[in-house]
């Protein structure tokens, strides 16, 4: 049985209910807006974040209307942030499909993102849970702050692993952390359990982003972005940061600074990618994923009792570590 099947087993009906509610929230009868929302709905995705919310809620109690409205609110907030990110990054693709800004234009994309964000706030307000509403509002601020930190770090001439972790904690990790916390809160988990779930979600998000960053060093049609795309955008991720900090090659440091300055060309990026691989950057990033994964398994052992949910969360963790797209 594959990991995704195992993950979905305890929450299959709940996940179907989520998809119906999410698609309803991304539907509008008016022409241009309706068309843009339909374009976004077609992306679908694997629903990793909603599945984590549903599994966490089920572990600590049950999936309720509060859980579902919170899950839809969070996924809408995430969707809005992706639409806006594609404008900021001038991306033409998202998951192998044309981005909203590429299919329409930047003005439409920004406004559609605003509409989805407002819909997220409306949906989470239906939880009538002040703490969950506050967490979702704070998440929006954290995601924006993470993007701004990433942009400002381009000007930083250091190749800092600590700054890299800070950026991904404020982006992907914050998103997964909110999933675990919201799921636990919606099931009335204890404060201790909520704190433990928060750390588990953060660890999942850290692993998820490190794996995503590793993808950028290899060609893959499934991933939907070319090798070195992060470097094209001025971003240096964990594998190359490790390689730069553990070798004395000044020529590679110079290329890395050209990445940050936005003056690097495709051939130079190819050299930097190959250098990263030769110097063990990929293996180092994979070791870091495994180390964080060990900490995540402690949460599963301590806080997850029901076998089906334990199997599902273990499969979830292994999938995030091992996924190839």
C-alpha cells in the first residue's frame, strides 16, 4: 500500500467533505472571477495540509464542523499566498500549470488573491473559535514576513544556514505548524498536546521545504520548475549553503554572490548546481531531514494511540521525507 493511501484511510470521508467545501468556497458565478477561480480549482494538489489538520483532529478527538471550516480557511489562505507569490516571483507556472498571473495578468492575480484571502477569513469566522481565528490571522502575517525576510536576505552577502532555517520557519514550517495546532484545538486537545502538535507540524514543514529545495538541483517534469530556478530568483538554499560553507573555493563564492545580485547566467547556475552535488550538499540536506524526522517520530510514539492514525501519520512523515515530486 502506498503512503498516500495509508494517510487517507482514517479520514477518507472527512477529506471528501473538505474537498466539497473547499471547491464551493472557490466558486463564483461572475465571468472573469469565476474563470480565474476555476483555473485555481483545477490544480487540486495532494491536500497535504488539510490531511494533517484532519488527522490531528481525529487523533485528539473527532473531525467537526469547526475542524472543516478551519481547514478550508487555512487552505484558502495558503492558496491566496501562492497566487500573490507568483506575482512577486514573476512565475509563469505553478505545479506544471500556468499561474494565474500568466493566464490573466498581474492585476487580475492580485485581486483574485485578495478575494481568496477574504474568503479564507469569512470561512474561519464560521468556526466561532477566537483562538483559531487568531492563529489564522497571525499565520497570514508570518507568511508575509517570511517572504519579506527572504527578499531582504538576497542583499545579505553571508551564506547563513541559520537565516535559511529562519526563512523556512516563517514560511512552509509556519503553515504546517498552524495545521497541527488548528487540528488539535478543534478537537479540544490539552495545552500540552497543542504545544507538542505545534512542534510536530513545524518539523513536518521544515522537512517539506528542505525536500522541495533539493528538487531544484534536478530536472523533473513532475515538479514543474527547471533546475536552478531558485537561483534564478536570487535564492540560495540549504544544499548550496552547506557546500559554500564547507569548501574554500572563492570562485564558487563569487558565483553565489552573483546569484544574490541577480547577475548570474544559466551556465554559471549549472556550475553552481554541479558544485553543490560534488561537495555533498544534497546528502547533507537529506541528513538534516532525517534528523528532524527522528524528532517527529517521538511525537507520534507519545501522542498517537490509535493504530490507523499512527500508521497514517507515520506514512505522512515518510512521504514528506521521501517524496520525489
